[in-house]
């Protein structure tokens, strides 16, 4: 292995089997404790963000992984720390060229941490432009409409309601409609 040892503490991305991110992070934390590597491996995180999903008229906050199949590790790369991380079950390797791990840029880490720390979750609306919906609340209750614009940031949708032979745009909360 022709790997550079670095005495610098950096963030590295490790690739894992998809769906095993949490298990890999937990295994890695246990290995750090049992092997006494807390002076070389400082933090292990699975990047997640909160989103709002609306399904069947119900709103709920869920945590979604930002990067499927990846775990971030803050560590100093030495022969030993590299070996421990690389040989953790369900880890396929470090992100980098060959066996040389490439640290993530500071700006990338700041952006990921910013996404993880956002308290205001994003809306997840399972509607697209052109979908036919039924309005179940408000002054247009009982009317059918066609989705024109979906704004996942605000949780709003703009629909076109047919009234007196004309299409009228109406902005609604995503909970006020149900997909037909």
C-alpha cells in the first residue's frame, strides 16, 4: 500500500453497502472504543436531513440520508487507523484514488453540516405538474383541479380549477388536496 500518512485531522468519506450506513457507523464507534483509537478517529457521522413528507393527507417529519451508501469520518490517517476503518464490516473503501484516501474540502463539510443542522424541514410532496387532484378543504372543497406548480420549499401547490369554462389558478397548502 502506497498511502501517505498525514498527521492532519480531516474528514473522509467511506463507501458502505447501501442501507448499512448506521450499522457501519455504530461498528466503527465500537471499534474506536475497544481499540483505543479516540486519539486518531474523532467522529463518525451518517449525514441526514429532515424533510416533511405528505402522504394520504398526513404530514410527517422524516430523516433522510443525504448520501446513500456513505459515512463521514473525521480522523488522522495512519497505517493503523486506515486499516481499522477499511476493515470494518460492510465498508467497501475510502473515497479516493486507489488506496489513498482523499480528504473532503472544508467547504463541502460546512455545506453538509449546514444541511444537517437545518431545523426547518423541507416538504416532500408526491405530486407533479399535470396530476389530477381533488380539493378537500377551503372555498373550492369538492372541486377537481390540475396541478400547475409544486413548491416543496413552502409546502404549497398551485392548481388550475375549471370554473365557468375557464381555468383559474389557485394556491393551496399541499394538505388541502388529494391525488385522484
